[in-house]
C-alpha cells in the first residue's frame, strides 16, 4: 500500500534521483487519497513518483535493488514507479506498493505491517505511523474496499448465473410440455377428422341414432351425447387449444430470445471480470494476486 511507500521513504540518507519535474495531477491526487500528514506527503513526493504502464513497471522494477513488485517499486534511482491501473475498479490496489530497496527491508516489513492490519497496533507503532498518515486504518481500507467490491461483483455474477439457469430450465420444461400438448392436439385432430369422415359417410337415419363421448389428450371429457354434438364440442376444443398453443409458443420464443440475450450479457460480464482479475496477475505462493 502507499503507507509502505511513505514509511519506506523515511529510512535515512540516500542518493537523490535527477528531478524529473513536478508531479502529475494524478500523482498529487493519489498522494491526497491516502490522507498523509505533511511529512508523509513530503516523503512520498520526494521520491518523484510517476505512473507508468505495466510494461514500464516491469522493466523499471526488474532493475530495482529489491524484489520487483507488479504494482510498483522503488527503483535504483530512488524513484517510485507505480502501475497506472487501466481500470478504475482496481484503483485501490495501486496502494499496494510493497517492494523496494533491499536495504530498507526493515522499513518494508514495518510498512507492510502498518498498511495491512486494520486493527489497533501498539501506541508506539501507531505514533510512528501517525508521522506519515493522518488515518492509518482508513488507508488500510482502500485496498480492502476494492477487493470487497470485486468479491461482490463475483458473488453477484454467480447468483445471476444461477437465476439464469433456473429461468432456462423453466423455459425448457414449459417447451417440453408444449410439445407434448402439440403432439396430443395433432393426434386428436387426426382422430377427429377420421370420425367426421365416418360420420358424414353414414346414412342420415343411422347418424341420428349415434351417441358418443370423448376424452381428450389434456384430460378434457366430452360427456356422452349425440355424436354430432360431441364432434362439435371436440372441434371447438381443438380450435381453442390451437390458439392457446400458438400463444404459448410465441411467449416461449420470446422468453428464449430474452434468455439468450441475458446469457450473452452475463458471459460478457464474466469475460470482463476475468480480464479484470487477469490485471491483478497470477497468485503467489500465499494465494495473493499481484
């Protein structure tokens, strides 16, 4: 975190780098974000911090006397080089600058401690940190807030994927039921047409004596009555069922299109989040990214 950069900067006489000019507006804003004391601001800005691309940070930090850090380091020229994060959602991680000159290892450990633990430390330690930061705990919270926000994004995305799967399953089940009903309708229509053909071919005096009942595919029962009335009732039911199935199919088609668009949106967000995590770099042995 930036607290590391601040406290590591207050570690005795060093060779000053060539003055690269005044700090950028972004660097000044970064300095103020960690709520430094006057001494902390001076310690930070005296190292002429600059924001650089990831490639520049890699090049600069590989040549630093201390262990290189993905988010920045103190170079051999005693300058802070900080990763200019390309996504504002990762801004809090820019405060995680924990590497630098090997000769400041003690200060590095001291600074990492102060910039990692939100709980109260010993009065002596807190007094030392207070020389550089007006609110050490708030500075610790900057990165934690960013990590929490990312975790919230991941949890929310997982919940939305689960809801998406539930919706798609419900749509698939409804479509399977519809196809069964459509098959039942088609079979009943064929049976109805055959019965009508048989009824029409019979002599009028025979038809007048015919009675029949009908149990349809969806459980509807047409009670025993004159066959002409039974056939008329079946015909009416077939027509209504056809209209209902047409409406259900249109609704399911629309639902499928909406679900497809929703899944594409989720997949795009997942890819974006994956790219966001990739910016943090691979995890180290402790599981920490960056």
